């Protein structure tokens, strides 16, 4: 079994999620949401109640394809959410398997972040797993089962050299 040491960066949702999340309320108008999506160049956002609990998710597809006056009329209610401790490879399976772009991250039922496919790509681009025995490196959302160079299975997570 592969073991890893995070060296300050873990391969969990909490380590790579976006913490400054742009949100909206269920009672916002469709026009307000369209303006927010456009201004921030985002494709969707969580819908939260007055207590920061996730009530839904609204996307550009909802704005364009659904009818209604308010966000609560077009949002996806009760969306899937994840916790901060979920390993990145598991959230990747959820995002890709369900063909969704983003998942709200919750702690004790309240929104604390957002994890997206873009966050996973950034992690992949900026980190690598280094074999503790021989120093060989490999990229991925989780450490390899065994080092392709020496066959051992102990890895540390490192910041990858720029451009590699």
C-alpha cells in the first residue's frame, strides 16, 4: 500500500478547494445571477440560505435553458456536496462520473468552499509524488501504488518544478 507524507500540502479537497466562493440566494433574480456569472467569468455557483447552508446550485445552463423569475425556480435543489477530508481521487470520480463541473464543500452543513474540475487540473499541474527511496516522480491525484523506477511504495507530495 502506498504511504504518503503531505509536506504541508495534502491530496484532499480541503487542500485545494476555492475558499472565497461567490454565492447567491434562492430569492435572487435570474437577471442578477446572469450578471454575477458574467462579471466573474464563472459557469455556476452555490445557492445558500441565510445560515450559509447549501440550498442548491445554479449554472449558466440553468439560466439559459430554464424558465422562472427567481434562482429558486431554476436551481438544482439538494445538490451533492463533499467534505474537506475527501481524497482528491474520490472527488474526481464524482465530478467526472456525474459529469458535473463543481461541488460545494461543507462543514457541519455550512458552505466552506467549492471544488471544481479546474481545481483538480491545477493540483495535477503544480504537484508531483516523489518516491522516498529513489526520488522518481509521478503526477496524479493520489500516490502510485508502487514506484515505477524502484518498486517501493512510499511517497511525498512535492511542488512540481514550473513548466514540467
